[in-house]
């Protein structure tokens, strides 16, 4: 059994390749929900939706998110000041269906599973990190804003002074997560933002402890290649939390958590730093311009389990 943690475009690209390499129902995907937001009358889970769209083949690969061929007609009827969140018409329909199911008394987890089955993602189970509402807020010199506002409305320009996961301490792991972690032979941290995609999951009470106690082989994939992030504000968030905005900084974040770290061939200079943290480096092309790259990455990581026996 394999359990992965992540969210965002990097996770989607990697999981597309991993999904094609795993056997039926062998894969568990635990997704960040701390960047969820209530908007346009629905609660949107951007990271969950991205994973669903990547694994179902619906994703707009040019953008890395959303549904290919989607339109944005519903935004034309709104005040431009209120239409800052780019949710397409088809995407909105998916979220309305999910919200309707939740309003009938079902959990977010149950709604996601129903959506997964509808999209025929049969080889994996997809879990929100929690069924409780958790939201990421960014503190700047003059503002306290939701992460999505920081990302889209403010275009990541204000300097980050504080990152808060609202309600995280009151949350509980989604049903079955702890058991899946315990039973896994391999745990993979996708190439996602460590601070705002991975850390929220590990901050849900009980999850970090379960990972630390797990006997699984633990591997993280760097979301940084050649000093640049795959997507989004990885570097600025690393700086805000006093980590070097580099592959070495990512390794420092995962210190005492992982056994291996996969990094790109262009980042060999970080190998000794990684080794000094008692993490074994795996060097591979991780520039996921094609699905074949994420498949090759997956095969190399899966081989670790076979070698261990």
C-alpha cells in the first residue's frame, strides 16, 4: 500500500504518472484542504479538485488546474471586484454538486469519494486531510487575508510575515487516514509547497505522529528545480518560515521525517547538504513536462519497496 501527501499542480503532475503505475486500490492520496474557500455560494477545495481533474484526464494541462475547455460565463455577470477567483462554469457545476451532497448531511470525504467514483478514478482513494473547515490566512504588514486572496487578488506581492492555519488544532484526520498511514509500505510527499500544502496536512492532530511512527519508506520530491518552483509561491513561503528557498531548504523542512529525497539532475550541488541531514538523495529528471517523466520518477521510487523486499 502507498500513501501520498500533497496538493497543487506539482502533486497533480506527479500523481498522474504514479497512478498509471500502481495496482488496483493500492494508492491512497491525502490532499491538503487548508486552502479551501467559500465563494460564489459554494465551498471550493482547489487542491482536491486539481487532483481529481488530473487523475480523470479532465485537467487543463496548459494552466495545470481547472477543466480543459471550460468557460467563465458566470463571472461576466458579477461585479469585477467580486469575480477575482477564477472558477470556470464546469468547475462551478462540479462544486455545486459536491456542495449539494454535503448539505444533505454528508461529509467532505464522502462527497469527494462520490466525485472520485463518478470520474472513474478506480485505482486510488482520495482523502481530504480533514472533514473540518481549515483555512490558511496570510499576515502581511497591513493585511490579514485568505491564501487565495493573497495568491490571486494580490498576486503574491505583499511580503509574508505570518502564516496561520485557522481551526487546525480543532480538526481531526479524515476517517481511515491514520490506518492507511500505518499500513503503508511507502509514503510519498509529492512535489508540493512544503509550507502551505504539506505542513497543513502534518499539522492536523495525529497525522504527523502517525507518519513518524510508520515503518514505511518515506520519500519526498523536491518542488524546486534549479532555484525555481514548479508553480506558485514556494520560495517566498520558504523564506517566510526561515527555510532556505532551495532544494537544501526543502530537505531541512523534511528533516527527521523522510528517508529519501528525489531531486533534479541540475541540483546535484545540494547532495552533500541533503546527506548531512541523514536523508538519502535520489537524483533523477523531475522536470515533469511530459507524463513519461512522472512515470519514470514513480518507477524509481516504487523500486525502493521492491529492493527492501
